[in-house]
C-alpha cells in the first residue's frame, strides 16, 4: 500500500503545484491579475477534471485485468483510454478557444480581472489534450501497480513549469500570458514522455496500438457514472467560485489561494486513495473479497492519520502561506480564517478521499454518482445563502470544507459498510 501511495503523492500534487506556481508568481503582479487567474484556473480545472474518469476508470479496469492474470488485456484497455483522451481533448479545444470571452463573462469576473482571465484561459486551453492524455496514461501505469514512473514524470514537469514561468513572466515580461504558455509547454512535454512509456509497454506485450471502437465505447461507458460524479463535484466548486467572484476582488483572490492550497492538500490525501484504486481493483479481479475489505480498513486508518497530520502542518504554515501568495493586506485578512477552517476539516477529508478511491477501484461508479448528486443538492442552497445573509469567504469555506465533506463522509461510509461494492472478476459488470 505504501509502496504505491508514497510515489502517488508526488505525482498527484503536480497539478496543484502547477497552479501554486502560477498563483505565487502572478500574485505579485497584482490583485487583478490574481483574481483573473482565479476565475480562469477554476474554469480550466473544471474542464479537465470533468474527464478525470480517464484516469480513474482506466486504473480500475487495468488493475482488475492484472488481478485476473491477463496482462495483454490490461494494456489494451489502457491504450483505448489514451485514444479516448486524445479525441476528447481535441474536441474540447475546438469548443473552448472561441468561446473563452463569453465563458469568462458569464462567470461574473470583474472588469479589471476579466482580461487576465481571458488571456490565461485561451492559451491554457491548448494544453487540454496533453492534460487528458496524461490522465489516461497515468491510469494505465497505476493499474499496472506502477506509481513511480508518474512521480518521475510529474517532478520533471513541475520543474520545467517553474523555469518556464520564471522566464516568460519576469524575464520576457509576458505576465499572465507567459504563465499560461509555460504550463502548456510543460504539459505537452509530460504527455510525450507518458506516450513513450505506454507505447513501449504495449509493444512489449503485443498489444495493438490502434484504437478499437469496442474499447473506446467500453471506456466511455465505464466513465459515464464517474463523469456524473465529477460534474457534481465541480459544480460545487464552480458555485463556490462564482459566489466568491461576486463578493469582490479581495474575496475571490483569497478564495483562489485557498482553493489552490485545498487542492494540494486533497491530492496529498488522495495518494492513499490512488493506491486503493489499484489494490482494490487487483484484489477483486483475483476474487479476493477478504483482501479487499482488509485493504479498505487499513486505508481508512491511513487517511484519517494523514488528514490530522496535514491539519497541524497547515496551521503551522499559515503565516508563511499568507506572505508567499500575496502582499495585499486585505486579501491576507480574508485568507487566514479560511485556512483555519480548512485545517480543522482535514481528518474528515482524509477518510472521504480514501473511501472515494476504494469505491472507484471496485467500479462502483453508479453509487458514487448518486452520492455526489445528493451532496450537490445539500451544498448548493446553503452556499447561495452566504452572500444573501452577509457572509464572507470564510462562511463560504465553512460550507465547502464542513457541510460538503461531511455529507460525502456519511454517504460513502454507509456504502463501504455493506458488501455490495465487492463485485469480483475481470469486470465489475
């Protein structure tokens, strides 16, 4: 479990580290630039994370085939996931680039932040196919019980992103646009490395590199429930960002920093969940229900302990985070209580992410979709009342970190107490 989780931690935090690097560098250009990044990053993250099933569904299906002892089929399923990612990515670029100004305007960005949001989002959209292929290829390797290679690729991508951002933002004075270009170049570099690794593995095991219509349909069908689950989760975060944007530039800037830190912490906790996806899928593929249940128990314990450790770390590091991300006194005042709310709820978050990973590894997508829809229905009315009742960004984050995560803990906890998720065999169907 730890052999998979520890390297997975490094690769998981690559995405939030990309945004943290952007936030830290752009934050010192001005509040309007940071607010623009907040809107654009929320939209870009939503677009990409809607298709995170490319990693999750691929991990589960590949791991089940590995557990069943059928490695060629495992790799074939993975290659179909990569092809599906490329097709979806190209389609998204064709739609998003011309619609960028309208999307940013509909999102409620202020007049000062909107130009920066449009610039960042339009350029960053060009990296979407690379990001989706990275998701799918990462899922293949996780399913094969390899989290070390994604770690190495993530470290290389993060290092390249930092260097490119520093050069383009400050060296060439490109501002927000330079930050976007730096991320796009780094993302395509990561995709190229992943493709080389996956293609080499496919050839070594005699797997066909060409896309299979049946395989594409199978991957898409397995991903639909996870797509619904992810759309519901992203709707929660979009509602939160839209509310923050209407509270003022200082509020949305504080929200963007908080969201970046929250994402980093979430991905850190998700390392155990990623191990869970691979391990649970392998156990169920091998028809070992007892092993799957024991692995679930151990991972829940690790999730709670990890969440408690991150809570302490966040409280201690809060003063540093305030100085790192912004020099604006008003933004700092808004951010500090949000970080404290976030810290208190980390142990709950640790358990929630683990249970999410366990059910994904089991292929229990339909339940995950229903549970997240219910969470959205509970969260949305409360969040929309925040500005009506005069609440600020701290009240908004109490709804995110408290109400939303508490609802998820209840629904996922009830499910894992039953045995209905433990369907054995090479396919969960």
